[in-house]
């Protein structure tokens, strides 16, 4: 009898723990870049409500937008950080910041977070708002932000008006567009294996720089809007993939010299996010309205992840293979989490938000 | 108004001297204006109205109370309330700094400190539109100047007061330079003009000519990009104000901003007396109705007065018939679908005392709220003296051209939008499938809308105030294309649909609808000075004018001979995207289109020199050296010499 009692007690004690472990991701902090309502949505809403401008800070903004957009929308734009082990998110940046990208560098020996926002580049700072805007009026609409994998002092920001580079840890910024025929640059990708080699995805194709971004040459896909660039982490000379708007996915197996289209869904599918690979792990592609596609680490046998259509448009993907987790940021369905390689998905907060980037981070990243 | 030229006789004698003195510019040649007294009275009327009637807490109510030195306790309470929930919106920031600057002498120390802390703890955002960015940087500049000792650690954006001042000044200088070199992007907006004017007037009132941050900063203000020195900031701002108000004065009729606009709203697009610019017209020119807005209050509180020349342009239009007016503006940066980022906007207007017919060349030039052409006529009793046709366009191309997010995502979102923007019955917005050809009092609009485009019809507005319709049958049934005639006061209107059309009643007027994707209209307008009377005008249109319209094979073509014999040929070929305009068999080109040009005003681009002449009164704005000069010239002297 005692044994039975102990087993039952044990079960009652263990079961909740087991349950919560099932719900609990195994990361300390998740950082999310949330875009927030587009200016065109605000303008159209202002037009609808009969005002000249819609005050992005007004208390009932989200309610007003929800009314006109007809969808669940809870979070304005900004940097959101999840509480440890839960799907509760807190805004950690300026309110209503349109944020598309974030990166971390060790510029001063300490981890330092950088935000790429519509207002420019921001970093944690010892002032009442907690952030310093390090760029000026000439830099806006940051689409993507990266640090140089070989030099922590170097940051790359791409914008709707060209590429800007800081070589002194974000203190000064210079535009660096020599050779670019199209200044709308959606994404920038420093090659993690080759120093000073960068790829830039523009509205008019894929560009490459081999001198740290000083000069650019058109590499492939002229006239095609590029949205995402990724490299298989362990391959040499390198397998690369490029996601496009309306022209599907392209692949290079010769280190980025030649790109060919890859059969993935429909020919005209738009690919907004690429991630994964390494150690025989899958490569993932987030698409417009089609959820997630995946293939082997070397890009063989692309197929749609069953059931991922319900994620809608996937705008970023964060695979955490060591923890058996796959996270997806979506256009209008917040963060989604899968514990079984994408077979099933569960909402993981930021309901209705346009999540553009997800990063596992540390609390001290916010330290000025 | 007549008193402007009260000292005309004295000036005429002065003219002779000046004319023979090799056009020596004499500052202050114009007399002091009596209308300044009237302006001061209107300022008081506006402030008194806001003190008495505006009881809901707002920056307008607070500023008026401080300005009137009345109900100060109430003003303090209201301001405390407004400071409890600060917003990052540039409008909030601008209104706050304006209230502070105008009212600080009446604020208790505790409130002043609370305002300062807003600029410390509240993150202000810049926005993506020209008006919001000017608001943001005007606010930042004046706040930095107000609290020059605040270190970076106390500013919301982590920049020192000196850094903020320098950046804001650089933006303002660059914005002004762009406007006088390429033309304004958010141009001629009846809704946004008061915002631009208010920003500049607040700056004009309070900006220091040189940065108040030590010797190094005092020397020059530099822009990061060009390193161009920009001293005399206040003078520059004053000149920019002159430019905006000259622009407005030239193209308004009865206080209504006529012709094409970068940004308009519904219902103001067909009820233009409701537009925000009416506030400015009432304040500065004493006509129309008072609008108690914050922008109007800032204008009223500022010490800036319109110059004689601007006043004369607005109120003393030449009685000698009509004249053509040309302007060049700038397309809002097209991020996608175009390699050229500063595509020009070619504005054209035919201006008379009785009407203005104005247009831009067509195409998609501004996001969402473009107004491509209209006829605005003098009809004081008509609340909606506007006539126009447009193509209601909505697709990812517009979204992708002007906004950075993925066009497909934006399109999905706005396709489900429960507002007017995505609706086929909207009346504001540009279209890439609309092209305009205007010659003086005649305008041809052609539409060549591909099958794949969502809305294939064109839509327009006629006011109920229009008189003497003889063929209009607003029964909602389809009618064959034929001339429609109507009149508004002294404005005679002939409107020719080029395809079948129908007319439905709508608020305050009739909605014109024509379903054909290859479509167009012709509008010819006249006055008794040109056509004796309405019957004679109709006769000439029916007997003299000729219309030859061809549509098919993705091409639209019209040949039109006007009632006075000018031949206009207009081809809009969708296959080759060719648009050809021939006037009397010669190509009508937009090459060398001036920033400003009409009988009253010339702009020399090489010198960046704007000259305004009304009768013998001259005003020259030199945007290269940033100086202003006035003189009295000869009556026979022509502009541009």
C-alpha cells in the first residue's frame, strides 16, 4: 500500500513538472524584432477615420487598427523579450518602434545589442528611455543589420536607401553603395567563412562585395527582388540559397558563383526567410502564405512542411536543434513553436504581431 | 486690401529713380501694411475663440490660455493632463514644444520641468512622411535650444543637445535645399500646408541663427553629407515660408487650393472649403472661415507676416484674363519600381479670376492620397466648387513603390481593410493608368487600364451647386458620350465623356462613373471675357470643337480641336507605355519645366533666384545666397530679365 501511495504521490509530483517541461522552451530569453503597423496601414486608417494623421502613440491605436484590419492585433512594433521559460513577452525598446532586425556584437568586450529600426540604429544606453540612436537623419528604414563575423567593430546596415557601414562600433556610419544599381537593399549577409565577403539582396538582384562592402558587383538574379540569403554553415566552397519575392528560391553549389532556380512549391512563391543546416540538419525556407519548406542540409528534396500552411506567411525561422525546437516568426500570427520538427505548431505569444527576427539572447545584452 | 498700395503714387515717383539706378534693390521699399492691423485682430479673435470655446484639454486650448494670459489655472491643469500620457508621435512633440515656447512665461516651474522630462523619458519617432519629419526635427531643434545643457544621458535619444541641434538644423537645411532645387515632394497639399507653415513659423519665431553650443558650433552648421555651411538659419526659414505661401497664393481661388495635390482627403477633395488650408487663408488674407486648429494658432502666435507681394498675389489677381502657370515638384521617393528617385512632377494650371484648371502629368506620384487634376471655380455659395475625374487604383505596385514592407504582405492586409482606401468608390488617389494633357483652359484625361487591374472604371465628382445643366440626367442609367454643359457663376464648363457613362447622386453632388477601361474625358472651360455668354460658349463648342477618339488594341488616342482652334493630339499606348502629346502638331514636352513660371513669378534655376512682380512691386528671393530684396520697378519691366 505504501508503495502504491508513493507511486501515486510520485506521479502527482512528477506529472505537473513533466507537463510544464513540455510547454517550456529551454532558453533563457528570446528576443523578437516586431515590425508593427506599416505607415501605409496607419495612413489608410487615418483616411478611414477622417483624420489627417493617426497618432502612433494614441492609446486606442491598436483598437482602431484592429477594427479596420479585421484581425487580431495586440502588439505595436518594437523589441520584445520573452520571460524565462514562458511565452510572456515584454517590450524592451521604445514603444511603437518599427523594428526589423537586431544583432549582437562584442564591441567593447561586453555583449552589445544593436537594433535596426525605421528610425535608424539603436543601442542600449544609460538614459531614461534606455536606448541611444546612433545614426542621424540620413539613415532610416533599416531593413537588415549584421555585425561582421570577423571584426566586432564593424556593423552593416542595409536600408531602403542603400547600405551603411560603421567601422568603429557604431559611432560613425558611411554609405557604401559603389557598384549598386539598386539602392533598395532588403537583406545583407556577411559570409561567415570568408572575411570581407558580403552578399546584398536588392530589389534588382543579388550583389557581392569582396572588400568588406566598399565596392559591389552584381552577382546574379538581375531584376529580381531578393529577400533572404543563407549559407550552409559547414560546406566549402559553400552552398548558398537566395529567397526572392515572387521568383522562388535559387541555389549555388559552387561557393556563390552561379545560381540556379530550385523547384520549391510554385515557381512564383516568395521566400522571406532562410535558416538551418549544418551537421546534416535541415535547411528551412519561410514563404509567403505557404508556411515553411525544408530540405536536407545540402538542399536536396525540398518539400513543404505538412501543416505549416496554417502559419501563413513566415518571415523568420529559428531552429534550435540541440533543444529539439523550431520557432517561426510570422506576418500576422506572432511566434509559433514546434517541438517535433514542424509536425505540429503551437502559438508562442506576440499574437497578431509581424515578427521579423528571433534570436536567443542573454539578459545582459540590454546593459548599456 | 486696397490699402496695400496706398502709397503707390509716392512709389511711382520712386520707381523712376530706381529704374534708372540699374535696378538697385532697396530693402523695405514696400509700405507698412494696414492689413497687419487686421491680421492682429484675427489673431486675437482666434485666441479668444479658443479660450472661450475649447474646453477639452488640448495643446490648442492650453496655448491659447497662456497666450491670452487668461484661465491660467485651467491651462495648467489641462497641460498636466496632457503630460500624463505622452506620445511618440511627431504631432504630439511639435504641439508640446509650441505650447512650451509660447506659454512658458505663464507656466509654473513644476510644469516646465515636467515638459523638459518628456523630452528625456518619452521616445519621439520621426515618421516616414515629409510633414512628420519636419515636425520631428523642428521639435528637436527647438527643444535642444531650450535645454542646451542637457547631456546625452538625459535626452530620449541619447544624443546631447548640441548633437540634436546640429542634426535637426542639417535636416531643415537639406529639406529647404531640396525644395528650392527639385521642388517639394509633399507638394501643394490643402491638408498639410498649414503643418509645414506652422513648423517653419515656430522655427522662425524661436530658432537661433547659430547653434548656441560654444565657439566651434557657432561658426557654421554643417550637413553631414555636404558639409555646406548654413548660417542665417532664421533668414532661410523666413524665405522658405515666403516660398510656400507664394505657391499657395498663386494657385488658390477663394482660399481653395486648386489643381493637383500630393495629398488630399475625403471629403475635402470634393468639399474643399473644409480643407485645413482654409485656416491660413482666413488668418492671412481675411477670407473664408476661421478654423481653430493648432497649426492656425501657431501661425497666429508667430511674428511672421506675409509680405506685400504674397498678399497681393493672393488677393489682387490680375483682371486681364487667364494665364498659364507652371511649377515643378518632386515625386515622393519611389523605393521600388523605379530607378529614378527624384522623378519630377510637372504642374500646370490655367488661372483666371473665375476659375483655376490645374493638373499634373498623370501617373502614380504620391502614395494613397494624390489628387491629379481638377477644376476649381469661384462660386461663393457652393460648398463644393470642384470638378474632377480619377481612376480608383489599389494594388501592390503603389504599396511597393512608397513603403518598405513586402508589397504582397501589405496588399493582403489592405485588401481586407475595412476603409475607403481599397474601395472602388474612393475619390482620392493617383493611378499609373491615368495621363493628363492640359493646354490653357482645356484638359484631356486619358485612362488605359489593363484587364488585370482591380477597378476598371473611372469616377468623378460634379457639385450640386453647378447650374444650367442641360444634358445631365442623374438617373444612374448609361448614356452615350456627348457634351455636357453647365455653369458656375462666370465659369462656363463643357465636359465631354469619351465613353458611355452614368451619373449617380452622392453627397452634395453627382458621381460620374464610366466603366470602360480605355477611357477619357475632355474638359473645356471659359468665362464671359472669352466667350461673351454661356450660350455663345456652347455654340462654339458644338460648332467649332472637334473630337476624334479611338480606343482599342491597348491604346487610347484622342484628337481634339478646341473651341478656339487649338489642336491637341494625345496618345496613350499601353503596349509600349508611350505617351505622346502634340499641341498644334508640335510635341508638347516637359523638358526644362521651371520650378515656377507665370506672369507674376519667375524662377531662375541656375541662380536659384525667385522673382515676384505684382504691378511695379518686386520681391526677389535668392536661394543661393539666402537673401531677400525688394524694390519698386518699372511697369514696363518684365520678369526674367
